[in-house]
């Protein structure tokens, strides 16, 4: 060629013998391989020929040439004389394995694919060796089993040592395979990460988490769709839930209280999916929410007084806005000695009082019978002499039973609903009562809400991931058949800072709650200064 040989960037990685995953740049127009000290890559093995093979760059193509060696050069399990190399190709010279890539990035992708394949093979071998499919979940949790599985896995990894890229930590590989075989696979590390608040599995290679209010894709992956399904079964099995084609969705919880929702094919078209709302290891209290900027100190004090004064309150907000966290905080204000009954689909509430009875719904069995709903539990709770009833979320006909309970001597009860504002929460309750299948006219439903609920507490999640109480509104009056609310506290949003964080200010509106005198008569000290509006500069 007139212009001389063309160079292409390339990386050659060698495994075997004295090489431990060493990367060598393919530079110039020729790279020789053999036992001779004059070769560019020296292989100290008597079965390697003095000048065994070479790489030649010609017309921007990397060619592998055998130089008449005694034992040959194998590419794709066949001896070759000359053959062009594609990125990711592997060839063998005696017991040395070579991986060629056009650049380091391409090699990394190839190495990742190789590691995924090795993980799958080790996982399958380990399950076969220990017959794990026949073990119960309780047996899998046995630490002695994990130690025994670890010993078996050490031997399996040693047998595959030459196939494992040197840059990969063997201890991490071992943990990943053990987690997949005996635990929840890649979810184990994410569940242990204190910064992760939510985990979303969309597919084997599509695992997202929420950190600091922001969604991000992780580098974690499942071995396949079956491993996702296995993890779901391990979560729901111990609490008596099931998931299969006839019942392809399930709500469950982990031992630490984290809430789990799973949905599988045929409803999930591409892959089984898992959503985990992690429960904080440390119980969050009102001071924490003030510290995080989720509410002001006067708001926290007002909510505390209202709980002590047995006001009925509804917390409203969107999905992931922090309703359950706030319910936990407010529930902690209930005095010791009162009998509290909590009712939830998946038990998340952790109230600190001693006299707490926790009730949880149950889905129907495989015959389609035995279902116990929130509404069933609310009706049962009213026969259990509760001082307070706390319902994790009203989203159906149980709203009618809850409102009737608030109206019949169970003051100080708490619940949550999905709504974007206090006014929306009122309309939401109206609709939920209609779900109960009663023939109550709308005016009667509004009368029921007006007499039952004292306050609506609105919490919202903002675009920067922060969660804030944006309104505390009192049910003030009825006018022309309409419920009228008046805001006691609100959050004024003022803009966005240079760091992208929402800026604003909590403030009282200047309106004094109509029940302040009742609070005083109940012996509760009320600092009227909390109702003075904060000036906004």
C-alpha cells in the first residue's frame, strides 16, 4: 500500500500461565506471539512454538495469522491459518486464552457479558449440587446452609478460574451467586443501602432506585426473569401470599416492614416487576421531619395538640408523597394507655405505644375464598373497644365505616387518602363512600364527612424529591350543601435554588381554628403565637 499499513486501535487481553488478565495494546502494524524472547508477547510454555502466531493490521482490519506452529492457533474451536478478528473474538494458543477488542470499552462490555454467563453457570451448578429447589424458605435462611453453599461455590469458582476476568473480585462474584441462590439476588445490597428509599425492578437488567428523591438506574442485574420470579416467591411465601398466572399481582412486606408490590405476566408484558418502598430502620419522629424541612416546628406542635385533643384527621397526598411516614409520626403522639387498632393492607405502621393491635388484610386463597378486606377489619375493630382506629389507607367502601366510627365515639382516629389537595380529599371521600354501595344522597354523605372529620393534612412530593406538608386545613362549615375548609398552615413556594432544590416558606395563615377554645377546656396549652403569619420578604 502506498501509504503504508493502517493502524486501528485495539486491546488484547490474555488469560493463563504467567498472565492474569493483562491488557496489551495492539499498536503498530504487527504484534508477534511465541516462546522466543524476540516476540512481542512471550509465552513461556514448551508447547508454544518459538514464533507461534501474530496479529497483522491491514486495511483497518486486524488479522490473526498462525506462523506454522506445531500445536496450532484455535479460533472458534478450529485451527486457522489466517482469519480476520472481530471485536470480542477469542482465540487459543495451547492453554492461553486471548480476547481481542477494538478498544477498552468494547472489551469491558465483552467482559461483563462473560461474567454474566459465568454467574449463570455457577448459579445453576450450585443449585444442582445442593439440591436447593427442594429446600424450604426456612432452610434457606439457615446460616449453616450459606456456609456450606459458600464452600461448594469456592470449589466451583476455582474450577472456572481461567475463565474469570482478573479484574473481577472473586469475593463479589461469590456473594452475588449466593445472594441469587439463597436470598433476593441483587436486591440484597440495595436493601442494605441506607441511601436507597425505593427499589424498582423493571426487568433483569433494568433495576432502578430512588436516592435523595431522584431516580437512577443501577449496575445491578438479575440472572434472568426466572430469578426475579424466585425473589418474588421468597418474599410472599413466608406471609402466606401467593402469586401465579391466576393471581398475578401481590402486595406484601419484608421482615423489616418494607412494602412490596409485584406483578407478573400475563399482566406485566415484558418481565415480572417488583416495587419496594423501603421502611426506614430508624423510626422517624416529628423532629426529624422538621429537620428535613418537611414541616415547621409550629405545624408539628399543632398536629401534636390536635392528636392529644382527639381530633379526627385525614392525611392526603399523592403516591410516594410520604403519607404513611406522616401517619406514623402523628400516631406516635397518641398517649400511652389508649387502645389503638391499626388496619393496613401491608403492615407498615410502627407505633411506639404498648397497647397496639395490628390488623392486616388477607387475599383470597387459590379457590377464590377467604379474602379479608380493609372494610371487614374496620367493622371488626369497632367491636374490639378501640380508643383510636388508624387505617393505613382508605380506598374503597371502608371510608363509610371509618367515617361512622369517627362519628360514634372513636374520636382521634386517623387515616390517609390519595388526593392532591384538601378540597380534592373531600371529594375523594365522597366518592369512596359511594363505593360502599349505599343509597345515601350526596348531601347526607357531606353531612357525614363534615361531622366526622376535623382536619385535612396535605403532604406533597416536589420535583426535587423533597416531601413537604403544604397545607393543614380545618373543616370549618357547611354552606349551601358544600363543605368549606379554612387553611391554618400552608407552604408558600418561592422558587428554585441554584442547586435545583425547591425553595419556600412554611407559614400560618392567621386564621384561628374554631376549636381552640375546646383545646383549652381540655387542659391543653395552646401558644397562640403559632397562628401568627410569617412575613415573606
